[in-house]
C-alpha cells in the first residue's frame, strides 16, 4: 500500500510538473492574448482623485475582449533622493494591480522611463535597480497574472551592449524573490525588431517573453507628430494599405517569427498604434493588419494606447472609438456605446 501511495504521489507530481512546463512555454502568448497600454500619462499617479481612468474600466476592458493591461510606470519622478518610491504612489500602484487582477486581467508592470534612460546610462541603471529592488519583493506573492517588464524601449545611451550587460543583473534582482515569474524583455534601439539578433538573454531562464514595438512605416504611424525629431507636424496625408505596404508588414513579422522559433522565445508586441492625424480608414486598416498578423504568428499584443493621442477610447463620450476598437477586437457581443 505504501509503495502504491508513493507511486501515486510521483505520478501526481509528474502531472503537476508537466502542467508547469506547459505554462512556462510559448503558451504564455495565448494567455496574454489581446492587450492595451494604460495609465502612462494619467494624473492618477500624482492625484488619484483626478484620474482619467476609472476603476470600472478594468471590468469593461475584460468584458470588451481584452486579456491584458500593460501599465506604463514612470516611477523615477516618484523617488526621493535615496531612490525610495513614494508611499502614496505605491498605494496607487497596489490599487491598480488589485483592481486589474480582480477583473481577471493579466497585468504587466512596465518601467517606462525611457527618456531618462536614453540620456544617462548611470542614472538609469541606478534607478532601475532601485525600482526593481522595491517592486519585485512587494509583488512576490502576486498571482502569475502579474508580469514584470524590466525597462521600456532601451535607447540611445542604453546601447545594445550596455543593455545586454544590464539584463542578467536586473534579472538577478527579480529572481531573488520571483524565481518563476514571467519577465518581459525587449531589444535595444527602442524594442525594434531589427535589433533582435543583438539581444542576449540568459539561456537557462525560460520565463522570459520577448517584446518588440512596431510602428512601421514610421512616416505613416507618426505623421503630424510634433514630438519626433525632426518634427512631423506638417508631414500629413501619408496613406497606408497598398499591396506593397501589406507585403512589407508581413515580411517584417516573418523575421520576428523566424527569430522566435530559432531562439524558442515567445513574442509580445508590446506597443503598436498609429497617431490620430492619420486618416481613420487607413489607421484602422493598419491596426487590424498588425493585430491579425501578430495573432497568426501566435504573438500576444498590446495596443498603444487606451486614451490620449493614439486613443482607442474616447473619454469625453465614454465610449470606444469604433473603427479602432473593431480593428482590435473584430467580433464581440459587447455593446460599443
């Protein structure tokens, strides 16, 4: 009887292990599925009473067909001289994580201070380490639906070589308290897919999902933008949707898919979107093409962004911008207004 019990326990352990292995595979992409970026420029971080994003939106996102929220955290400005995170800011973050998980959404905590990091490597490195030394243990007991994204869009001062040197160091901070949590990491040069070959990841750590950001062709997605260098404020009327446009996009995604297969890493398209100055029919067509092509390759994705200049949602009317929403979620029973 004792021998049978041991065998039974061994079989149960084997089943549990196989289930764990299944979770720690490219199936994570299916779990993350369709997502959206939120809260990056919301007043919520300075004064929750002035938040644009309402708590009820978490359930609305889930019911509207989204599976994941990528929470854009610009935390550096909420640190004191010793790089300690402000308690009020942490309280707001706790509330966001709790409400999102209660709504059955996956939550990606994305440290989004790419501008600071692009200007000063040493400052960025110091603050990134301080951030994860505080955040990782804080959420060590959070459900597996909470993921960590080490850094958004390493760029300029954070060269591919420097970024590769930082990755194992940052991961070691996270893995002390979160040995199996999924961590999101992308290549340098602003998470551009063309830099995937330069990305170096610890081979033994399989709980990593690789993120890329896709804004090609930039002349289309950022037409009319004032913040680019050079400014594209007067560069409008750029179309998208020709057969050549679509072939180029599919070729680019095929490059990502080949890399993912070769390196056995799941892919997450963490940002994609077209600025509102683009013609809406073209903007919607581009958005749908990116989402469907990503899904065809079994990539998860998160649209940029819920509200603001690349909006999927209109806060004034408190409703989805229908062409963008239906491009992202093509079939749903959710009432749009």
